[in-house]
C-alpha cells in the first residue's frame, strides 16, 4: 500500500456517516425531532445494490458494504486514481460484490443507465475529499506551497494554472463571483491579470498573495481565510463540479428502484441548493390553484423527503472533525407513481 493510502486510512473521517446509514438502512421508526427526520418504513436491506458516486477515501462505502451482505453489490465511482487504489483495497475486505468505475460520476451514471443497472440507494459526498486536500502537491489547499493544479482527475487537461494564466479578467471575475460567492471578485480578477503580466502565477502561495493584495485589509480578517472562496471557485471551475451535479442528480434518480433512496452530503450553499431544489421538486404533488375543488394537473409526488430540513453534524462531530462543520445531508425516497404501477 502506498504511503498516501496509509496516511489516508489514518486521517479520513467520513462526515455524517451515522446519519447517512440511518437514512439508508433504518426501517420504520419515529425519527429524531432534533434532526428533522421523518418516518420511512421501507429501509434498505442486505442484498441490495448501492452506488457511491464520490468514493474518495471510502469511509461511507465501507460502512455501507458491511450492511449489504454477501448478496449485495457496491458500485464505487471516482475520477481520482488514488480513490481507485483505495477501492481495490476495500474490495478485499468486504463480503459484497464490488465494482469500480473510474470516471466523473455523471459519465459513470450515464454508462450504468445504458447497461440497464438499477440501484436501491445512490449517494453523493460532494466537494473535494480529504485525500485530495491533504495531498499537498495537488494544489487544492491555500495553506500549503504547491503548484496550481486542483484537478480531481490528474489526466484531464484543464488545471487551475491554466485558468489563472489564460482566462480574461471578466471570465475570472465571473468564476470567482458565481462559484465562490466572492464579494471582491472583480478586484481579485484585476489583480491576477496585473500580476501575471509581470510574471506567471504558478503556485498556490503566489495566488494567495495576489488575492490578499486585492482584498481590503479589514475584509482579510473576517470570515476565515481570504483565499478560501477563490480557491473553492477555481476548484469548481476546474472540475466542472456544479455541471456534474446538475447532470448527475437526474441520472441517479432514474437508476433508483421504487423505494430506493437518493442522498447528498453538501459542503457549501451552491451544492446544497441544487440538491434541495432537485429533491423538493420531486416531492411536490398537485400544483393546481388552491381554489380548484378537483385536481386537474394530475401531478403526483415522485419522492418522499426523509428530512424536513437539512441534517447537520452534531457539535461533537464538528469538534472531532472541523471539516464537517459546513456539511448538510438531504435525502428522499423514490415513490411508485400510478403510471409506473400500472406499467
């Protein structure tokens, strides 16, 4: 086993793992008022199929594989070769059948749909994994000196270095504003263009210095590290994370059998809003005006939400793993509609 994998096993802590397991496997119960969970009597059972769309270090997958039993199947998806190494190790430790697809999850889900694969649970642990941020030379972190990279798939062409070096000021500002929700996006974009005209910006430290120079002094000391939002924005742009999510959610939903569960763990509002909107839209039934005495739209709910609101980590989990602080878990169960039932 590589040194990176050994370190990953020691440091990787799956976020909201217990809550995710409860939603996927818990059978009928009153739920927890504190978490906002509702009753969901059709809990997953051993022998079923689970798709982990963002395998990463495999923390969630390991816990789920243990519950699937020897007749169950775990399908892991990730575009990172380190994740594939970790999956091969996990495959020798679990009793269920396993399969790994090294690809972005939107492409992998499309492939599974073409194969006619069905699943009882599909889940996403979005954003970058601990192994990515802790592998310093990959340039995901603003805390370490490293080449500008941020590619989840190291074989793809686009990297953060190319964006910083080649995209024009307007496009840079657009990325920082839309993907990082950065208030000073325009000023940072101008500074990047000015600095790169003098010398290439090739490392994380050089980029952090440019960002710091663009942000007014009072703002640098409020709301965390001043480069946090810009690094998030560049990472999302490099890996097309929001585009992947917009494509992946409906594909995952189509793969689910009736009674199956779709769950998503998000780490910032851009992801969480998409997961919330997708699940809420499918949980809506009749949309006729309230004054209509009889439904005329014929719309049926496709989903039952498994929580009234996003489930958040406990104070104890955040104290043990500060990276969990921004996590939000949402999930829904797929219902059989009258149309599907009669097919």
